[in-house]
């Protein structure tokens, strides 16, 4: 505002335009805004104090004066640049009225109704202190940019509180319109008073009937000016009837149809005379603190709702909620300093004001001036306001809020959420607003636990048959792992692990060790992947501790993946001992055959990613395969020696004490898991019954070609000798990039003789770039599909270590096709068989690495 003022060139024409023409154009909007403020003043401004309780029965005019002071202060703060909305209207919060009444009743209960001066001094100071508290919280939230925190409060809990406020307004409407002198209680005497006393019934039913008539009109006429016009017409009709019937105003006041005239010639600032620190009961002030806290908590929830809604309705994008919180903080702090009640940016009034042409800070300042003039006029106007008008307006507001909470949400929210809303309304109606809010917070916690405990903590589970590491292995290793992969069981965990979800997760994991499942598929490795787990609380960590103990009892190795030792999840698991002394032992194993996990003492293994964890498990299983192969070769060698020596007694060479005999007897007589490994290894070694050629006298790359392709199709050594003539040797250093993803079309393939390659494939997943990494070991090839199809590279391949490669370029392959077509066709068959076998082992469960 001030920047615009300084940058304006103030010529005579501009002065006339800005100071005369534009303000005249804002007058209709200002009149509408003032009318809305008047309607609010005679409805909930009138009931700032509980008028049915002594000594507050004559304080309705003072409540109206306090309302206007609060309006003026908030309007000045917003219009002078505090708010981003130039035409924003500030007004008192209607939702705080129940808490103000609670504070007043608390003071009366402590001080006593007979001590009028002490009650008023204490109550009005409590009101001001609660406003200061609200302003301080608003200011702190905005200053520290914490506005987004309020949005985390469940919406249905707020709706329940709004319904409770609506019920309170309906009860207040009954108390005001029936001219009750005590608080309404749910009793037979109250029913008799309201329904059997014809005069009382006529008082409150006329107001309630007007509220129902307005609601019927709203179904027929959907115009924003309906409510203001309705409450302008009703008083006019009332005065017309009074005039035609010749009723006396004193008689109407005595019978409760019109509010009583204020005592004496009281000015609008009379409520300031009630402040008296000497008469203040500080014990009563302390007793009102819980109500102040509840009022503050409930009050701050409106800004994140009203501000974005007003921004959408007025077409203002990117409204800064924190800025609006700061503005609310200053407006409430200033209101508290001048001794009045809470205020906020009113969505409905602001929207009507802006739509009527008041979208200007000047218009807001004009509205503040008009409201201040009404304050100076004084509260004598209250003596001419029909009670039914105020009662019907209070009934209308209450019915609207109850409808919003109980009717509009029917069928739109979950049944448990609706039950929560209903319980909050009932608690507020039956026990009090503070109790209702605490019940709402309690139900919010319960609802959170119930909702999140119903979410699946296990994203999926599978065995090692369908989930493999991203290590590209030779064909026989792949075949063996395909047969024994079911001894690895993987659980992909997700979400928040807390006391509400861990029981279900623990039950699913323990089901793997049930007698029924164990007899069908005993496992050696249990892999728990935490890459999608956000946090683990103490109860969940204890649950994983129980899982670890159950795993150890079964002789199974627990493998954790997706953990960072310094992260929250990793730290939580270490604190309860889930992470044992052997944690991370598998990290340094490289890409070899691995060790037998049983030698590690069942210590928990931990790896940064799921692929590394599966690689460790596969290496341990491959250790059994290579032990079986060595023992099989030893048995075959001894058998040949017996045949050469022509000895009849084979037992002299294969004694029970020999290593091979001990190994075979150990595998056949031990657990079903080891027997399964042994049988799978024997089957893999004797598959196709094709003897592996002797490679001692063969030069590279023939031995490497044999290692890669011998088991895929039946071919003679001569085939591999002819094929090797087209390969060229290449040495690479660690870090050498062989090709990049999406680069030029494939120019050949590489056969790895020594060293390790790493294939990195990047892809988009929900707008995020993710990577899938594959390790390529000696005896394997890379790039065969691109060689045959000519497509662009689908991944980036880099040398992880120094190595020796054998390359078949596109040029050499085309030469092979031309010079020896039969060799080229058979090579394509061999390579495609190799790729098909590799494809069947794609890590479908871990293809997306985060």
C-alpha cells in the first residue's frame, strides 16, 4: 500500500480520482459491509456475555460495543497492508462465543454472582488475555512459517467442533428469545417452561419460525444478498405491525419482544469501566486458562480454511498463509491490548464486500471508519431491536453450522469419521466445549491409529525364484539359483512401522515359519527390505526384535536391506539389537561365490539395497553349488584312478573317512534345506550330460565363450574356435564408459574375460528419475540385443574394475554373416538362448530402485 502511495504521481486529476471519485464508488460496498457488521453485532456480538446469568444480564450493549472495537482493529490491520486481500473484512469469531461463556461461568462459580464488580473485572480481563494468547499463537505460527502444520489437523474433527458450536447457538437462541434467566438444562422443567408457557412459546417459536422460513427461502432463492435483505425486511414488518396495532414500546420491552434500553445514557466505551486490577480475582483467571487454550486451539484452525478458500473465490493465486497468520496475530494482539475479543478474516463478508466493488484498501478503511462511527453513537440502538430478529439470526447460524456438520457430511465421509463428528457434537452439547475438543483430539488419535493400522505394512512378498539380484551370472549359476531360489524369502515393507501396523507385519512374517508352510518350503534366508519404510517406533522395533529371535531359532539368516546406519530407521533397529555384531558383513564380499552363512553365527546381515542383499544370499547358496561340484569332481577322479589301477575294492579308496564321502553323507542326512541344495547342485552339474571341454590348451576368448554359451545349446569346440576369430581383445581401466544410454545405435557386444562391468538404466517413475543397476561378471556378455536389432543403447555400461574384454563389432558381425552364414545363424541362436535365460531371471521385484 505504501509503495503504491509513494510511486503515484499526485497531480490534481489523480487527487480528484483517488480521493473523491473512487471513494464515492466504494459507498455501496461500504454500506453492505456495515450492514453485515450490524447483523453480526446484534446476533453474536450481543451474546458475548451470557445474558441469562447474573450479573451479565444487562451487558448485551457492552458486547455490541466490544464487537465493533474488534471489527475496527482487525479492519485497520488488514486494510493497511497486513492482509493480501485488499477488500478483506475483519470481524469477531462466532466460534469463540461458547468458550467466552465458559470463562464467564467459571469466574461466576469462583467469585460468586453477588460480587458483581469482581465478576465483571475478572471476566473482561480474562477475555482480553485470551485474545492476547490467540494473537501470540497466530504471530508465532506465521513468523516461524508453520502455517502448514495446522493443515495436518483432521478436517472431520474440526467439522465436529463446528457442529458443537452450531448446537450451542441453537441453545443460545432459545435462551435469548425465551428470555430465560438461567442456563438451559436438559430437564423436564425446561421442557415445561418452553412448551407449556404460551407466552414463552410464542417468544422463541416466532424466532425459530423465522429461521426456518429463511432456510426455505434459501432453497428457492440462491442469492448472496438474501440473508441481509431478509433481516432488513423483518424489523420493518415488526415495526409496521407495532405501529398499526398501536403497541407501547415499554409494554413490548416488559414482555420480552424488544430488548431493554441500556441503563442511563451509557456510552459505547462503557465496558472499559469494568477493568479494575484491584478487583480482579487471579485465582479465577488461572481457572479459565484451559478454556483460553481450547479457544486458541479452535480459533487458529480457521485461517488455513478461510484464506485459501477466499483466494480461490477471488482469483488470487499463491496466497501466503503465513503472511495472513502474521496479520491475524497483530490484529488479535492489538484487540487484546484495547480490551476486546478475538477476530479473524471472515470469508463470507469479505467475498460479498469484494464482489460489491469493495476490492480496495481504501474501501476497507472506509468500512473501519463507518464501524467506528457506529461505536461512537452508542448502544442505545439495542433498545429498539426486536428480540425475534436477534433470536432468528442466532437460530439461523446455529442450524447452518449443525447442517454443515451432520447433514452435509452424510454419505460423503467414512462411517467412522461420521461417528466421530456425531460424538464430538454430543460431547459438546452434553459435557462442554473443552471436553468436546479434547474428545475430538483423542478421537483423531484413535482414528489415525485405526486408519494407518489398516494399511498394508507389507507391500509384497516373494521368494528368490521371482526376485533375483542384478548380478549377471553364468548360465549354470542361473539354473542352480532358479531351483533353489525358494530358500530366499523377501518381504518388501512400506509406510510407517508403529504399534498399529507391526502386529500384522509380524504375523505375515511368522506365517512363513508355520508348520504348514515350513514343511512345504523351508527357507535359509529371510530378507526384509526397508527402502520404503519412513520410520519405526519403539513398539515396531521390538516387534522386529521378536522376528529376529524367531528367525535364529529356525536357523535362518536374517538379511536387512534399504537401511542407513545413521538414519532413523537403522538407528531404531540397532537400539533394540535387531542389528547384530555381524551387520554389514556381506558388504565387502564383492561379486564372488560368497561364504556359507552358517559360519557367520546367524548374525544379522545388512545392506544398502535389495539387490546387494539378494546377491549376498545367492553367493551363499552358490557356495553349496561349488562345494558339490568340487566333491563330485573328487569322486569322479577317484573312480577313474580305481579303474586305471584295476582294483576291485573301491571302498579302500572311498573310505568313510574321505572328505567326499563325509560331504555327501552330511548333505543327505542333514536338514531338508541342505538336501534340496545338494540335489539341485547335482541336477545342474549333470544337466544335458554334456562334458565340459578341456580348456587348458585353448586360447582366449575360447574358454570365456565356452563358459558363457556351452550350456545354452549343444555345440562343438570347433564352433567356438571359429566364432572366436571375430572377437577382438580390449583392456579397460576402472571407470571406463563403454557406451551411454540413449546414445548412438549399438555397435557391438562385449564378452567379459576378467573384471566387472556395471550396467545402469535410468527411467522415469512418477516424475522422478530412478536407476536400475546390473552387475556383469566374467563369463557373461552385454549388448547382444542391440547388436541384432540395431536399436539405441538402453543403458549405460561402465567398467567397475580394470578388466579384459572381447568385443564383437557390428562390422565383424556383418562380415561373419557374409563369410560364414551358418556360423552367424548359430551364434544368433546361442546368444538369443542366453538372453532368454537371462530374461527369465530379471529382478521383477526389484526393478525399481529408489
